[in-house]
C-alpha cells in the first residue's frame, strides 16, 4: 500500500467533523490554481484512493479526514510546496460563506480576536482553540488536533487572511510550536510589524 493510501485510510477512519464548505473551498482552490485538467487529475486520484467526496451535499458537517485528504492528494499530484497549502487557507478565509457570515458580526480587530475561538467551532467540531493576547502579538494555540502537517499550513493561511481582513498593519504569522515537531500543541504567533 502506498504511503498516501495509508495516510488517507487513517484520516478517513476518524470520525471528527468539519464544515462541508471547508472541503468545497479546497476543491475550488484546486480548480483555480490547477485548472480543469488538474481538477480532473485530482478527482481521478481520489477515486483511485477510494476517497469518496460527494460534493452535491456539502451543506452540513463532513469528515475532517476528507478535507485534509484533499490537501495531501494535491500535494502529491501537483507537487505543492508549503506556500500553496498556506494560500489554500487564505483562499478559504476570503471566499467561504461561513467566514463571511462570521465576519459580518465583527466590528474591529479586538472583537475579532475575542471571537476567534468561537469561530473555530463554525469550522471544526474537534480541537480547542485558545488565544493569548500580548502587547504587539497574538498567540493562537490549538490543542487536541492531531492529523497531518498539511492542515497546520492551511490553518496558518486561514488565520493570516482572517486577521488580515481587520489589520491596518501588515502581519506575520509563524507556527512556533507544532505537535509534529515535538510540541504539545500547535502554537501560532502573529506579529504586527
Ligand atoms: Zn501544527
């Protein structure tokens, strides 16, 4: 069995849920950057891996493993570097209806920071997100969330774009700690320049 097949099987075996739109927006991103042919290649590969994603019914909550598998398969067949996975997260933050509905309630950066952990629950039904605000930076820690590194990159891009929507100053984000690098959780540090 290939390494990718093993990873996909392992992900699909988990029962944790993600907003269906989190899958759709990833597929949409593949279409944008890889075109129709690329998208067909992705569909074919997913079929080969027995990864059944029914895009006609995406209103509700879906397997988080399917969403992450889209990133893994894309990385394998298109040779995506980390940057592309970060951009996939940025694309989702800028285009998803779920995000737009959340942002409609947000009036300023502080209000956004105070509500990021609530917004996490709009997206994932697994994992805990906590924020720790400092003078010129923000720490976002995600615990109980163990899948694949590709999802960390997606989240990094998502947070960057989400917070960037309300930041006048340019921001930098890095994942300071990660469970895949020996950490206890995923810790993202956001700095305003
Ligand atoms: Zn991580």
